[in-house]
C-alpha cells in the first residue's frame, strides 16, 4: 500500500522550532519518533527517500537566521529557495518580506513537508518539484542551504550559481563546512554557531557561514 506523505509526516514528526531560528516552526523528527530510527531499507520499503525534509540542517538554519536578521536582502524581491527540504529558508524569506518565493526540491516528500510547514507559519509560497538546475526564471535572489555535501552535486550546481550571479542575481549560500563548499569567488557575510544533533552531524554545534557569490 502506498504511503500517504501528509499522513506519514503528521504521524512521524512534531511541530517544533529549530534552535537557531526559534521564531519558525517546522514538522521535525527527533528521537521520540519512529522515523528517527528507521533504516534505509525500511524507508525504501515505504517508498520514502532519505527524509532530509524532517530535519533542520545547520546550513539552512544559518541562512534562515541571516535572512531574518537582514531582511533588506530579500524584501520586495523574487526568491528561489533551492533544494528547499523542509522549506525553512523559504519561510524565512517570506517572513522577511520577499514578494514571491519558490521553494524547489525534486523530492516529492519535501513538497508536502514544505506545504505543511508554510501553513504552520501562516505564509504562502510556490512549491516546485522540477529540476531547476541550469534554468533562469529571473529570480532576484537565490538561496541554498547545505548543498555542497557531495562532489557530483557541487560539480552540477556550482556553474549554475556562478552564471546566475554573473547576470545579477544575489546568490547566498549557507554552509557548515562541508567538504565540497568552494571558497573562491565567494564573500563571507556572517558566521553562526548553530546547535545540531550528534545523530546527524559530527558535533553538537556546527560553525555555519553565509556566503555571497561575487563572480
């Protein structure tokens, strides 16, 4: 029997606030939920991809914090939240006054989680399950939290981010020191100490930086 995403998310998460952005509420999984304990094989049997949408990753928390603290970066602008996951950064952009926000993630479960999280925070944004890499819909701002975790992923998205930046988009990255995060052509805007869980990361605090592409 096919698992219904909305019912599954509601049953396996609780609404809580990420520690670095307490003004936002998300459907999150923790040690109290069976989802936390499920193996990759069990998830696959449910037809469920790895539930990245069920956790507030450090890169997204840092980027969301920066957007909320410097709303002029997105206020009145069109924004893409790329690889949106839970929709945390998209919610922050709307809270900060963005005129239009698209939360994009190819994981269909992310689309459901982002929709539920938007409703929990009384905001509205567009949700896209399309692969937008290499496209340009004229966004003023492109936001991406924690996307440089994989070499192949980085090789795919880095030229796209550079191209968007060169044509005038503000491209902001939240990164907690992932191995494949580039440093050249990026300006450091802020650094945060973001509380996380050892079950997901290698420490309880991740030093997370927000960068702007400059070339």
